[in-house]
C-alpha cells in the first residue's frame, strides 16, 4: 500500500472510533532515525520521519541538509535495515516562511515556495503548510489575520501540487496538514502554569477559511487530501514541567472534528506524555502524534549513563583516557550558545542545569559538533573494549536489563542506547493501537 494511502486508512478507522493513530518521529539524529526504522521493521509497521523547515531547507538549515539530502539519508538507513520503502513516509513540518519571518512577506514567501517545491521533489508526501507567523512587513501591533495566513498556505499548496505534477509520478499525491499549535516548534520557551486548549470557534474558522482559500485557487482536489488540523490540545512541556493531557478539558475540541469527514487533529509537543494520555489523545481524534525532543533527551540520558559507567569501570586506570563527554558537550554549548540562549533563563546555576537536563533538550543541536563526536567515539571505544558487568548495567539502565541470562556477558553500549530510545517508541506504538516487541 503506498505510504500516503496508509495515512488515509488510519484517519478513516480513527474517525470510525477504532482508536487507531500514528506517530511521527521528528528528529534529524541518525541513531534516533535508525532505531525508529529497526523498531518499525520489528513490528512490521509503517514509519513517518519528519524534518522541520529550520532543520532542513534549500539553504541547508541547521543540519546542513537540503530536503533531498535528508530524504537520501533516511532512505539509506531504511535500506541498511531492510525496511520496505513503501512503508516509509517522509513528512515536512512547519513548512512556510518561519525561517525567514524577519524578512518582508514577498521575499519570505518566495523562499518558502522554493522550499516546498524541494520537499515535494525529494519525495516528501506529508506536508504541513504553516504560514501562521508574521513576516517582517506585517503589522506588528495586531495578530496576523486568518485570511492572510490561509491565503499564504494555499499559495504554498499550489506550489506543492505543481511540483508533484511535474514529477510525472504514479505515486500518491501529497497529504496536507494545516494550522499550527500555539507554542513554537520544539517546546515552550518558559514554564507556563496552564495551557489553553484551542477554542472550537477558532478551530472551525481555521478549517473554513483555509478551505475557502484552497477553493479560490482551484485546489478542490488538493483540499480533499487535507488530512489533519494542528491545534493545541492542552499538552506542552517546558524545561522541567510537563502539561498532561486533560481529556475532559479537550472534549469540545474532540467533538468538533466529528463534523468534518476525513479530517483529524495532529498534536504537536506530545513528548513526555504518559502512554495513557497518548491513548486518550488518539481516542479523541488526535490521530497523528508528534514526538522529537523526548527521543534525543532519552539518547542524551543514555550517553550520560554510559559516561558514568565509563568512570566507574575505567576511572583511575592509566591505560585509558576517559571521554569526559558531559563536560565536552557543555563546553561546546557554551562556546556557541545560539541554540539555547533564548530558551534557558534563571540564575547561572539554573542555566547550567538546563543545558544538561532541560526537557526541551537543546543539547540535541550539538551532537554533530566535531569535538563532541570525537569524545563520543572515545566513550564507545572505551566501553566496547570491556565486558560490561551486568551489575553495572543494572545500576545505570535498570529498566532495560531484561536480557536473557546467556546474553548478560555480551552487553554492548550501542544496544543500551537503542533500548532507551525504543522505550519511547514502544509507548507511542502502543498508544496508537499498535504492537511493540
């Protein structure tokens, strides 16, 4: 079954009340992606991997990758893992003028059009059209009118349609996601006491205004492929705070989408929700769940745990130079603070703590750093040269020590990292009505 048709199927059964959903892996980290692919292979499942406009665009984004580069990387990992390419769905998140919002609308939108075309040409079939942000010459004193945002989203949809048609492909046409959540992508900048659920009038107006903009441009067939609306269901996370899903509070919003056949909600920033909360979201027609920072937060947890194991096992042994990965990572974050300085606040001690342990996990931007990679390789080399004692594994990976007795003397650090990441993937798979193994 072509990948986009699978998304259609999930939406159909979800609207029928079967409690099925799908989750999207929103990460550019190679090990997170590879582990996600292996998890999908193990469970004979489809997999959605997404990149955002600031991660991946025609200028490289912060990953240095164009849409074609990112698609090639994911497809190469899929081939390495013997994953059925028809079960891989590539998604583009927050595609619009976000990266260039400090520039005049005409310039920002032209760059967004080029980006959309490159995403579609690279084989992305799940496209989130997000033109909700103001551009440099929009009136700063008032909210951006929905009609303007919808018109810009429809303009981008037209480019996506033209790009797909130019491919001359018999594959599935793009499926579109519209709307945006209240917080910025990747988590809130500061702690909030309460998260407001999107009002039903606001959600309904977004659907109707966007539909009108599509129809004004002759995009009726494209509108039929609008799969979901992004809203704020009341879930979010800050540095150290998690806002849990409140089923009762979101009930009016959940009921609203029942009036729109073929449409479900997409929930962003669902990271760190419990499996039960995620299950409630899926049952309430938030059929598409996004997870990203929790996966790299978990990766960082695993690396730190391995560093403590390294110190316990090899500290004081003159034959080994320890990786010192925790300090190296923090030093590189301090040298180039652009990825976290606008997100972390408080006393100096609080900022130091956040750089390591914040739930928003801004450290994820620094793993490709050359010095960090060198330190990481040393950590792996040191640990791979040893038989890792089961007692030490049990101490630092207590939830991931369900290893058969004959394997307990052959534990490798890479498998421990993967097991941590898989615990998050298992949670999402089960919440979406799937299996985990």
